[in-house]
DNA sequence: AACCTCTTTGGAAAGATTCTAACTTTAGAA
DNA sequence: TTCTAAAGTTAGAATCTTTCCAAAGAGGTT
C-alpha cells in the first residue's frame, strides 16, 4: 500500500468516493508498472481481501477510466484489457517475442495533423509492436 | 463488390487463397471506411450469402490480420474489435459524443523517441479520443 | 474419378464482461 | 446516536464475443 495516501487524494480530486476497494485498486495500479489485466488485479488483491468480487474490480476500473484517472489499453493484449494509471502522454511498445511492455515518451505536439483542427483531443494512445533489443540480440 | 478484383489480387499477393468468402470480406473492408466489427461484416454479407458462418468471418479477419492485409483495432470499441483494410500508417480519432471515427495522418518519423533505438517497430497504432468539430458546435 | 489439402460450416464451449437483486456501508439530517 | 436515502459491494446468473472442433465442401492434381 505504498501509494495509498496518493490514491485517496486522487480519488477525492476526481470526485470519486474513496472506498476501501477503490483505494486498494488504484493503489495497486499506481504501484505496478506492468499494466495489469482485471484478473491480475483481482488475483493480487484477493490475498489480502478474500471477500473481493470480480465485479467490483470491473466496476472500479470502469469508473476510474470514466473519470480519467486510468487508461484502458485493449490492443496490447489479444483478449483481456489492461489498465495503466500513468496519466502522462506516453506510448507503449510490446515485444512480440518476449511479450514485455515498454513505455516510451511521445512528443505529442508532433503527431498533430492539420486535419485535426477543430477537434478536442482528450486521450492519446500510441502503441507500437515489434521486437525489443534483447530479443533482437538473441536471434541474430 | 466494387473492390472485388483488387481484393483477389491482394489476396494472391499475400499468398492467401482467394476463396469466395475471403474475397467478399476483404472487398467489404476495402469498400467501407467505417472500420466495421465482425458482426457488422457478418450482418452485411449475410443478406447476399445466407449460408455464411460467423466462424468464417472470424477465421478470415484473423487470417487477414496475420498476413498483414488488415489491421485490428481494439481500443476503439469497448467490447468488439474493429477492422481496417487501409495499410498506410494513420491515426484514428473517435468522437466520444457521436461515436464517429475519423482517420488522420501521422507523420510517423516524428513519433520516435531516442529510447526506442535498437527496437524493431513493426506496427504503429495511434488512437485519439475526444470531441469532433460537429459535436463541438452543437454544445457551444 | 480418386485423392489430397485447404476452407467453410454450425454448434458447442470457453472466456471476458455486465447485469441483477440482495446486502452493506456511508454521509448527513434529525 | 439513530434514521434514511444514496452509493457501493457482492455472488452468481446472464450475455456477449471469440475460438474450437469435427464433419462436410471446394479446388486442384495425378
């Protein structure tokens, strides 16, 4: 519960009632850099809170996405959606060989096309796929 | 069947046997700019081919994605995956009010971060969410 | 025609997510 | 403190998307 206090403050700031479950889940998302699936979150928190329900995890992450505290990433995984509590604009790179996910910076001003004038952009998702340096070494 | 001939040629070029179903599906993807879901494709083609199976649509789009003729877009829709036959690198903008999806250009060289040196990038996905000019007008 | 391979089909099955209805907790008023 | 209404949680059923599988079909080759 490293980020418990921060989680509570963020929830309040975004007008979401900081229930025990919500704080737990946001704390977990803030503390891990691996972009977990709903099931990852559920399994991890079940140890400490055996009464936790899967539906609560779904409700909570949906709520957090809705208010903008968390980002949903669906392309990364073939089936399950993943969640990321880092709000800074950044890209995700997934290595197709080892499956690892790397975050990288995106200079978002440079992406903008003239065609997007007049559009209000709220969320930016940049997702690359390929082979990471480690796996490139192994195969060469 | 505007793109039927083009579909057949593309399939051959990518070493995919141009069966009736595959041609139909790729033709449909090439002719529509709306990034349909599997169910959209299935429903649309069922009229002309009542014997078409949902599994065939899944098999086909998976095959097309696998060989690189079509791109899968998961983030755009909350549940269903969408498919796009346009191979040029481009971004997708989804208006959260009207649900329309707009394509826009991405100058892909500009996205690259120094951190990505050594990475081999195969696929680039850029996805924005926000409000389109039309919906911006309505609410002001 | 006989044969082989690839494709399609439909239904069953699996997997992910949402719904529902009952139960619990919370915040604020009395 | 106690009451009340609203909000949140729970467990399991239900739904929806996707894949699997075995059988049937189509196309091409000898």
